[in-house]
């Protein structure tokens, strides 16, 4: 039997696998592992973005927008085809890196994601299309499609300018930027605002238009942050600053709405999930401030030479800004069984790994000596993350909880 709970469990399964791969990557400096590090990073990053985040987001979006229309069959076909492409990447990337079969599976994934976007655009009922949340989801799906121009361009760039060229790097940065700042973050906001709308917590038309405009112009302008490593003319830094400020103002508008509806909001989420969402908001605010800080040429320069700052920032966004709200929404919709202890361990492991990664970045920058056994501590902290994610995944099989049928409303 097909259930959305099954789909969300599959997403959590990918989350578990990428956490496992992440820990294996962090064991490389400590133990002798006879695998290709680069190939494992490719596997980890592809399955993280396309397996965990994509599958979880698309399951929730399906649930919110078209679960009650008669498209379960079409959705299932797209869903399972997508899974074949993800599993294809999972079994080819570790052994071949970027090679014929892994590229075929990645390309097929892109095509199936277009079909998913089409399904949402075509079958979302007119009434839902008028909602502000739908406008966010629609633009998020467009960012997903736009981001895919990056991978399509890679083939051409490889033939013309080569893998070492700036163009090649920028095509990857273009993809990553529109994936996580466009598709992931705007979709998370759209899902959140949908839940608020269900409880009559609404933006006025004028405020929403401002919020939407600031957010989206921010997404486009902050792409310039991704090319600051090339030391472009100062105008590019200025555009990136303007984009970052736009997003901070948009964040302020959302915060204002939430503060004005504090009491109603306490009825939407249980106190525990409410607190987790507040924490996500704080993590998002830190991301927006970091984004603004990195526009300063001296800092941009320092970051572009310091891989730890980049990895720390990327995981701040993926594990914090994106994954924590997604877990919260899965729990909220009972698409996953909630565990307070496991979520607490996850947050502890997340903060600990971030402190350690940024610590190494600072030590390298200041050319100081690192503490002994640094890599052991980082591996242990990452192990905590793995433990909590494994826990969340495996408890899905233990207890019986109400399954959410693919064609019935929660
Ligand atoms: C759960 C615990 C996780 C651990 C322990 C972990 C660990 C790592 C490690 C060690 C690397 C390689 C860094 C390098 O040498 O370049 C890496 C790269 C990466 N990770 Fe994770 N990761 C985790 C979760 C995630 C999640 C949830 C996502 C996204 C949803 C993610 C996305 C990425 C990406 C995109 C890269 C490639 C970065 C690059 O090539 O510059 N990771 N991760």
C-alpha cells in the first residue's frame, strides 16, 4: 500500500545514509579507509540534496497542495521513478564519481523533478493557487528548475573551458545557490506559511507583496556572493549587500506577523515543536547575518581561501536552516514519529560540529596550533548527529502510528 508516511520514511532513510557517509568522511583523517574520498563526497552531497531534502519537501508539498485531487497515480509514478534515479546515484557515485552512469542518473533525476513541478503547477486547485503560500511554493519550484541550468551547462563548459575554469566553478555555485537559497529555503517558508494560513494567521496583501518582493530580489542578488571569490568590481559586493539586507527586512516582516499572532500561534504547534521552530528562526537569522558579513571584501577573501568556513556555513544551512524545519513539519503532519530526546541530541550534535568546524577555520586563519585529537572530537560530534538521525529513522518502523493515505487529508 502506498502511503505518504512511507515516502517520508524513505526520505529519512536517505538522511540516515548521508549522515553515515558524513561520519565516514570525518573518519578519513583518523583511520585508514580504502575508498575514494572525493567519490564519497559526491555521493554524500547528491543524496543529501536530492534524496533527503528533495524527497521530504516534495512529499510535504504534495500533501499540502494536491493530495485531495485525483492524481495519486501520476504522483506515484513520478515518485518511484525519482527514487530509481536517487538509488542509481547512491550506487554509482561511490565507485565511479562523475562518470557515465552517475551522470545519466543525475540527468534523469532533473527530468523527473520537472515532472513533479508540472504536477503541482497543473493540479493545484484554483482556490489554493490564490494563497500566498502557493506563490512561495510556485517560485520555489521555479528556482529548482532554474538551478538545474547549472548542471546542464557543465557538460558544455567541460568541452569548452575545462573543469579547472572559473566558469565551471561558477556553474556549480549557481546550482547550489538556487537549490538552497531559492528552492529549499523558499519552499520551507511556503510550507510554514501554508500551516499558518490554515490557522488564519495571514499577511495583509500589501505586506505579503513587500515580503515576497524583498525575499525574491534577495535570492537573485545574493547569487553575487557566490562569485565574490573572483574579486569582482565593488558594484557586485554592493548588489550582494543589498540582496542580503532585503532578506533581513523580509525576515523582520515575517517575525512581526508571528509576534502579532503569538497566542494563535501557540495553538498551531505543540510547545516542543513551537520551540524548535523558534530555534530554526534564530538559526536562519544567523545565516542571514553571515550572508551580509561575507559581502565585506576582506571577509569574502578570507572565506574563499578557508574551506572550513565554507563547509561550516553549508552545513549550518543544510542541517540547521533546512533540515530542522523539515523534521518539524514531518512531525507536525505525523509523517514521522516525533522524539524529543532524539531531536535534542540532533541539535546538540549540530551545534557541537559547527563550533568545531568554525574553530578549525579560525585556527587556520590565525595560523595557530590546533587542540590535540581535534579530528576525534569532530568525528564523535558527527557521531551524535548520526545517532539521532538513525534513531529518528528506525523508530518509524517500531511503533504503530496512523498511516496517512496518499489520497486522504490529514
Ligand atoms: C548529518 C551529518 C553530516 C555530516 C557528518 C557531514 C559531513 C560532511 C563532510 C565531511 C563533507 C566533506 C567536506 C570536504 O572535505 O569538502 C561534506 C560535504 C558536503 N555535505 Fe555534508 N554532512 C552531513 C550532513 C549533510 C546534509 C544534511 C547536507 C545537505 C542536505 C549535506 C551537504 C553536503 C554538501 C553539499 C557537501 C559538499 C560540499 C562541497 O563539495 O563543497 N551534508 N559533508
